[in-house]
């Protein structure tokens, strides 16, 4: 399923999952400790930091029972508490995506793919 649908009293609303992923990614990179999204080359097992225009490659959005499941592949800043960053990311993304789309977020999975020293 590429799109999420909602039925309202006025008609149907269809939101492309790419739109949700783009919005969730922009919320995520605003969170303290997140350097960016990670792109994974499965063939080589390499992880690279994605630029803003490719941010959705590090995010997977799926629907289960009319609820969103969002997977993030992130690179975190060196020296931060990963559990604290993850909790912050989950709470911010859950709140903002639910407000933006009107669809409940069931689960957010975070995969820390790397650590980077930032200046």
C-alpha cells in the first residue's frame, strides 16, 4: 500500500507515504542528537549520511490496522545518550505526525546505524 486513506464526512483523504516520510524526517533532524538519516548499501553493508533531498531513503512508513508504523535509520552525534535521543525522537515525531496527518502512530522503530562527531 503506497498511500494512506481516511474517510471523512466530506469525502476521502489520501496521503502518500512519501509525504509522511518527508515530514517525519524533517521533524527527526530537528531533534537534539540526530545528525541525519542513514542510507544503507545492502550489497556492501556501508552506511552513509543522507542529504536533505534524500532523507526519505532512511525512513520507512507502513500502515497496520489503519495506524502508522515508522522506521528510522539514523546517525547520532558522538557523546549523546542514545536512549535519551531515541525517547525525544519518538515523542516529537509521534506528536507532530499525528497532528499533521490525523492518523495514529502505532509504533516508531529506531535503528542507530552510526555515530558521527560533529563540530
